[in-house]
C-alpha cells in the first residue's frame, strides 16, 4: 500500500463526514465561502485552460505523435473498438447527461443572463440555452479528459512509469518529482475525486428518488437514498470483482444501447422537426461564436453567471479527470494516439450534441406549449423531477420512466466500477502494465465511502450542494491536468516517429 496516498485521503473524507454530522450549517457556510473564492479568483483558469487543452488535442491529432501506438507497435488491444468506445463513453459521462439534459436548457430559457441580450422564453433564448449546453458538455470538456488520459497512457505504457497520477507529470519533471511528492499528489486527487464522485452519486440518488416517487408513490427519504446507494455500490463491486474483460465492458455496452434507445425513442415520438431545426440552429450559433462563448467576452465583471454555470461544470470535469484518466489510459493499450483522440474527444462530443439536442429541445418545446410547466416543476420540486415531467408528455411515459431509472442505475454502476478500479490501483504499488489488478478489499472500502458521502450530500445538501462539492474538487484537478498537457508536449519529442 502507498501510505502517503491512502491514509491522508481516508482521514480527510472521514473529517468531512464528521463535520457534516456535527454542524451541518457551519460546514455548508464554510464550503460555500471556499467555493465562492474559487469561482471569484480562478474562473479564468478553468475557462482558458479547457480551451488551451482543446487546441492541444487538435495539434497532437495532426502531429507525428498521432501515429504512435499506445504500448508500442506490438501492443494488443484490451477491447474491440466498439467495446472501447462504450466503456470510455459511459465511465466519463456517468450521471451528468441524465441529470442535466432536461434541467439545464429549461433554466437557461427562463433565466438568461442580462449580458446575453435575449428575452426570457423566446426563440433567441432557446438558442442561447442550447449553445450554452454545448459549451458545457461537448468539445472543451472532453478535451480535459483526453489530454490527461493520453498523457497517462503514454507515460504508463510507453515510458514505463508507475500507475500514479504523478506519472502525468513525470515527462515534465523527471526525477525532480520524488516518490513521496508523487504519493502526496495521488492523495490529493483521491480525496478530490471521492468528493466529486460522491457529488455525482447524490445527483443520481435525487434523480432515482424522484422517479420512485412518480412511478410508485414512494416518498423521498434518507432511507430510500440509502437503499439505492447501497444497491449501486454492491452491483458495481460485483462487476469490479470480475475484472476489466468481464463486468464493466458488459455494463458499458448495455449502458450505451440504453442511451441510444432512449434518445431515438424521444426523437421519434417527440417534437422531431422542432429538435432538428432548433438543434441545427443552436449548433451553428455555438460554432460561429465558439471563442466568445467559451471565454465569455460579453460578460461584465460584476456578473456571476459564468461562475455558477460554466466554471462550475468545467471544475467538475477537471475534478474527475486526474483519476478517470488512469482508467481511460489503462484500457487504451494497442490503439494509436490519433484513434485515442477520436474515441475520447470527437465521438463523445457528437454523442453529447445529439443527446442534449434531443432531450433539451424536447423539454423546451413542451415547456413553451404548456405555459412554462417544466420551469414550474423546477421551481417547486427541483432539478431532478424535470425529466419525469418531460416523460409525462410522451407516449408510454411509465415505461419510458422505468427505462430511464434503469439507465440511471447502470450509468452510475459503470462509473463506480471504473473509478473504484482506478482508486484501488492508485492506493497500491503492485499495479503495472503486466499486472493491472488491485485488491478487492481496497475497492470495497472506497466504494463504501463514496456511497456514504453521496448519501449525506443527497440527504442534506441537495442539487446546489452537488455543484458546490464539484467546484471544491476542481482546483487541484485543473493544476494537474494543465501539467499533464505540458508533459504531453515534452513526450512529443521522445515518442514521435
């Protein structure tokens, strides 16, 4: 075991749980103040950093490094191309697209920022809402994961560095990065990702809890959230115990098929022409205003809109990236750098555009047709309930809701499986390119911790607390991922053919 990685992270998480239990209000006030300071002082780092990483991905794709095979010329792939894409897609997006696909566009439609110059509820507000969603869920966010995972894959397989977040920085720092410092970085990432993952689990618990209430009249309660979290963690652990080639790739394929079926059904039975027309217009607005939208040139200094939305989402992506990159890099053996960028950046971005256009524009359509009913649900019941309100307008709403709940379960089980695998490897010295397994007991411990923290945040903090937790975990993440980008540039001179 790596003691400097394992114990500080575990003690830190337990301290957070204790602080929440002893004095919830003071804990929320303290974390809110830290969160506000991060948004106030570091928004530029998240926004400009994500765009710089996207530019780096494009540069690497067309560079000679794009031809380099991860693991060397004779490396055999772990997964077939479709299985690789399924696992990469579903382990990254987790609950995010299920929780925000309906909620975010509707909120932007009714609450556009003053600097946008659009009126609430109109056609311009719809295009603003959807183009904002594309900023938060397509190219730049996936570039964050792609750079971090690619830097790790090349460092781990091609350079022989250890299974550690510190390996992201080895090509840049070399021997100047000592073993204790590397373990300290792993501890920081482990703490940040457990917090971030718990925040996403709490989003899933809220979403599933609302589904149980709509379908079975089961009141939302701490007991329901606890049972749901326990089930998710238990199934994820069963999958993790079966290894990379068994449980997770089966779950990922089921998850991908579920996503596609849900999307196609809503597109066919929903407002198809409206989705195609407004989706195309919103995409065009996003692409033509790409740089201003990402860097928010029109936002005045006094505005806090980007801090609460764009920075918060980017912080969440940065928070997950340092740990998720270990798993994404590990499963990429045998493929070229160019193929890696296609599977982890371009294809997920296309999927994100299709998914958010289908669900987001359906929600906008029915909101307008029903006098702001979707927004009314948000105001009265919260973000998680909005998906089920959308389904109530579609044929077969009960079956659709059941499929959606099942997709929620499978989605987070897949993400929990992949991340507990990476967490287990991060805590141990024994994980190498030849021996990639980690002890089940370590996975069990951390999966349990994630479940408990997720239950606490769902029960006591709600959706606002979810975004706050993600922000807190994002600051160390952005520094590590930007360092990984610099390491990739250093690797170009070592590995180009």
